[in-house]
C-alpha cells in the first residue's frame, strides 16, 4: 500500500511532466509566430516553483497548470485540431502517469525544455 507521501510524489511527478509539455508547447507556438498572453512565462515559472517546492497543494498546482493549458489551447486553436491533438494526448498521458522520464526526453518537441530547464532539477 502506498503512503500518502508516495502518492503526493507521484502526483507532483505527473504535474512536472505536464509542466514540461506545456513549456514545450509554448516554445513551439512561439516558433510559429503566435503571440502568447503576456503572463504565460510568469505563470509557467510560478507553476515550476509550486511543483519543485512541494509546499503547495496539488489543487493549487492543478489550478495553475489548468489556467496555462487553457491559454495554450486558446492560442493553438488557430492552428486547428491536427496541431492541438498530439499536445492534448501528451498532457493526458502525463497525468495518467504513462510518461516516464525516458519517454519524455525522447519526444523531439521537448528537447529544448530538457536543455533549458533540466526537467525541474535545481538550478541554484
């Protein structure tokens, strides 16, 4: 039987992978010359801090990530379902715990996030 801490860690891991996917999606949308809402970078940073600190409830983290996801989907909707569907599938897989570290780093669109952010490793 899993302890409460193990369950919380698993959920935070899932949120971390969703954060990486959202960050990669933002970078990809920007490459396509689409304008992001002015607060997206700040919200991604807040989400990263909430995830890595372990001091926030999963509800708060989910709320932050859901807000970012809504903004990304809104911007990406101009490119159509064929563009959005793979991103939505990746986010769903991440939240189901179906994406491990090795699978995440194998996704070409996530390479810039791995390089820039180190997948939530401490940068101090």
